C-alpha cells in the first residue's frame, strides 16, 4: 500500500461511523495522532490524495479535510490500495 493511501484508510477509519462521512471535517491533529508522522509528511500525502480526487482540503479557522465519495469507495476496497508487486 502506498503511504498516501494508508492516510486515506486512516481518514476512512475516522469518518466511517458518521451518518454522512463526506461531511465530517477531519482536523490535522486527528491525523497526526493516528499516523504518528510529521505534519509536513501528512500534508504532502493529503496533497496527493486531493490530486487523486479522494479528499478535499478546506482552510477554515484550521485546515479541514473531507473524504470524497470516490475516496470512500477506494478506502472500502482495500485490495485497490495495495500496490501490485508481482510477487
């Protein structure tokens, strides 16, 4: 699994029990606590996920990260997140 897709899985784990997961606004601290990585690395991965259409980042009073419908579908299919190695 590519590292930025691990972050997508983390976001999914945060929002999956919400009745409207696409509307749940993850905060940076939630991701830092679960990923145990530096914010600069997490932000880089978020940018990749946003480029792929899996999350939306919005600057409000703090940064808010929302998973998209495409991100939900991708995260629900863990096999699609695994990088094919040919082994």
